[in-house]
C-alpha cells in the first residue's frame, strides 16, 4: 500500500512540475507589446509590424524578451532588411 501511495505522490509531483513549466513558458503578450513599442529609433508602424510578426511564433517572442536592448536592435534591423 505504501508503494502505491509513494507512486501516486511521485506522479503528483511530476504533474505539478509540468504545470509549473507551462505557466513559466506562457508569454505575456501585453509585456511583449510594451517592450517592442518602447524600442527607440523606429517608427510606430514598423514596430507594430515587428510585434505582429513576433506573436505568430511560439519561440521568437520569448527569445526577443530575454535579449538586452542591443540584441533587440540587432533583431529589429534584421527584420527590417527582410521587409
């Protein structure tokens, strides 16, 4: 009986960790919008296009958010060249 309880306890722990990872990986779209629109040196329309492009992906917005200002500018310049 204790083995069954132990197994259930382990499974609950695994489920809790999985839920935690899902919550941590969710994107705050409002925060992304604020960060993109706060980039200096670009017009609002271009930044809006960049935001719209980012939110179409699961990974791009997350990588954009963890970058510092200089790397964000590099990303925006590369995006600009593709336009």
